[in-house]
């Protein structure tokens, strides 16, 4: 218990007005005039947390007990008006809240008890729960209201390691309309992704519900979020980069809409194979080989129409510095897939600009015949490279 428990009794006025009958006393008053005193209930109600407490533990239930009587009613209300349910003991001697309290919240409690003589005692208490000292949050993608491609998973990165994965995953739901089974997979203690077995169907509405507030993710570390996020799956577009043929074939809603000559990774720096999801788009960006551990091999300040495929630095992007003859005929890059473009990216008719304009975050680029191994599923948003049984095995619920 924090602080002293509150002990409140129904009280009456024992003073008598001059020359008159006894004054009325409140519930259970037995005053009938003359010299008699009003009767007071002998029931004694105790509330924990006590009235006035400002740092009650939100992980503990509220308890109401009574001596020399039985509780007839208990009402616990959070600020905003939400009533918190509770369980009355069979003997009427105690009541315990049955729903978790929220941190950093004010509560009001009103209790009534009757003694053996049916006289009523009342107790009222107001208190507030403490806010947790240590908290965690989940940074999610995609954003609320986004329209994304069919390969877009729900990806949540936590700012602190989660040790109780089951509790955290149970507080997160992902649903789809039209309905499809969606399963979570833990890549690590700080990352949880959700996806269906196959790519999303175009037009699907996906809803992420985060109910992490006051969920204990690790010892003494509690979540803070209670949020709904909804996004929409746009048209279906999957492109196949065949690096034996050095072509990129784009299929939109079941129809081949474009084929582009490309450059893939060289024998020394082969492109990852597998299903790679576009996670970021830049009309122009800087690419420096030092940021990916390749020393001083390149430093290009203005790469046009760049779209990220892996966290480790694989992009599909425009290229203005390689000879035109290499596109469709040679693999000379450091692992990226390149389409012909112009410096500054200002020509909308180039292959790099056209593919960029037709793409969105969540689109899939399937790389085949690259000569390299399949990309690690956690390297970017690329969980599609894990079969369904393995994916489900990574769920904590």
C-alpha cells in the first residue's frame, strides 16, 4: 500500500439546536426528536490506494474492504468517465478491480456499505496512478493513410529490447479487408514484422492496432502507445530483374507494362537474389562507397531516381555515368541495379525516370540469375524470402 489507507465513516451532527429537537444526521439517522442522538453506521470502509495518493502503482488493482458490514456498491471511474469493473467477494467484505489501471491517470471511487442494523456508511477517494519511469515505443511503417505496394509488410522497430515478446505481440493486431491471415515474426528483440502468406491483394485495407500502453515489454519497462494505423494496398506491381539477360520486366495488375535494359552487380559485387521490396524513394541522393564498406571506390553526389531495396545499401536507380552500351549487356555495378538516366534526372523520358514514376514504396523487385545468394529476410522489408512455416515459427503467440 502506498500511503495510509483511507478510513471514512458516515458522520452525523451531534449538536442540538437550542430549544428544539435533535438535528437530522444523514443516511441511517435514527433521530426521532426529543433528546435522542442520531445513529451512525459502525461499518468501516478502507480504500487502497488511499484518498489523495498521486503515485499509485498502475500494475496493482484497487481494493476496497469493510469491517463490521457488507459492501452494497462500489464504483471506480477514470477521468473521462470510463467505469472500471470489479469483483465483489461472496461475503461482501471486499471488492477488487478486475481491469488494469492506466498509468498517469486520475481515478475516483465511491463505496457504500451496510452494517448489521442496515445503517449506511459511505467512502469516497480520489487518487492518481504513477507514470512509468522507463518506457518503450514502436516505430512503425508504413504510415497512417499511406498507399503502398503489394509487398509492403507492417514493420515495427522498438527503441528498447523486448524480453516479453508474447505480451507485446498480443498487444498488437494487424487485420485486412478482405480478410486474410496475417502473422507476426520476430527478427530480433527490437523488430517485429507482420505479413500474409502471399503478397497482399490490390485494394486491401490494412489496419494496425497498437495497444502497448502499460504493457511490460521488459522488466520495469512499459509501452506508451495506443494507436490505430490504416493503409491501403494500391495496384499490384511486381518487376523481375533477370541479370542473366540484364532486363527488368514490369508487370502491373497482371499485364507486362514495360521492359528495360539494366546493369546488375559485377562478379566481384553481385546483386542479392530474391524478392526485394522498395522501402524508400529519392528523386536524387548521394551514394558514397565508404558508407557500405567499399573504401573509396565511388562517391556520386547526385544519383537520380533511387529506390532502396535493402538496409545494407542495395538500390535500383538511374545511372548517367555508365556508357549506354552497357545497359542490357553488362553487369558492372557494386550490387545495385541501374537503368539509363541523365544527370540531374530532369528528363521524364529516360528509363530511370519512367520506372521511378511507375513505382511506389512496397512494390516488389524479384532478382533472378544474379549469381549471389538470396537476401537475408531482415535486410530491408524482405520477409517474403522466408517460407510460411518458418515465418510462423517466429511468432510469439
